């Protein structure tokens, strides 16, 4: 019996679309029936994760649990969540589930170590919530990797880039972004990780010329393998 993947989405909607697109395009398929059965709950009403983590908003935990349980009741065998900041609530959501919940940050750490066993320092581009909660720090430390973060000015530049995607901005001055990347490299970051699901979209949309690791792509590949499908060879 084919396994069903549930996507706990809406954080934000475009990132959910990006995840759906990646799963479809990365699945080795020659006909419709070769693709994965996906159930998507695009739930933009989930309270803002960043506001809550910065002490100025409603907790999104209850809404995320409701979404996860809905996906479980609809027949999902496993859930994925295309939002880095939301992984702060991963354990709180998982304890309510009888099904698997694939952790995007864990999958990213495993993939980096598989591809580059000597990697010790990663440069993280992310939201303030992801920086402040240390969700990457804790997971990556268990794989003997240190997370390098931008200074306050750099974090604001990344926040502005993320917002540009959320509001549908068509242009963006990349000067500050290249400055952040240079800063991380100066701190000996060996690999750049796009730790916000809007950032891969931004890098593609604004043609940011820099090599990076895309956790959403890694999560898509993990979901494909979980569903016992093959990832396209050229996409590995």
C-alpha cells in the first residue's frame, strides 16, 4: 500500500507551494500514478511563530497540533512541516501523533554530514525566531557542527529579504545580503544553510549567486524516500 505524506503548511503559503512543487518535480515518475499521495493543510491562520517567540503574540502550538491531527485523521502516514521556525514546536506536536513526523532540521544535518563528513561550521540564514530559539544549534551540535550566525544588522537584512517574498516584492537590493554572506565566510562558515523556507524562493527569484544548502529540498527528498519512491537521479 502506498504511503501518504501530510504537509502541515501555511507557514507561509508560498513555502508550502514550494514544498509541493519540489516533491512532485523530484519524484522519479513517468505517469501520474507514480507520484506520491499528498494531503496538504495550507493553514495560514496559524498564529505568527516569530511574534510569539519574540514575546509579542499568541502561541501557534494549538493550531499546529490541530493541523497535524487533521492530517493524521485524513490518512497521512507521516507529516512534514515546511517551516524552520515552527520546528521549535516539533516535540510538542509530535507527542500528540501516532504517525511519523519527519524533522527537516534533523534531515538537513544528516545530509550535510553524509556529503561532507569534515564539515564543522555552517553559516545560517534564518528568521530571528530560528536564531533565538537555537533549533539549529541543538540539532547540529549533536552532529558535531557549529552554527555561525550574522550580527544584528545582518539578521535584519535577512528578515527584510524574507518579508520581500511574503509580500510578493519583485525587486530587492542585494547589497546587504552579500555583506551577510561575506561576514559568515569570514567567521569560517564552510556551508551556507537557508534556514527559512522563503529563502530558497528568494535566492532563485532574485538570482542570488551563491552556493547553498536548501533544507526544504532535503525534506522533499526525505519524504519521497519515506513514501518508497525514488528521487530523480539528476536531483540527488
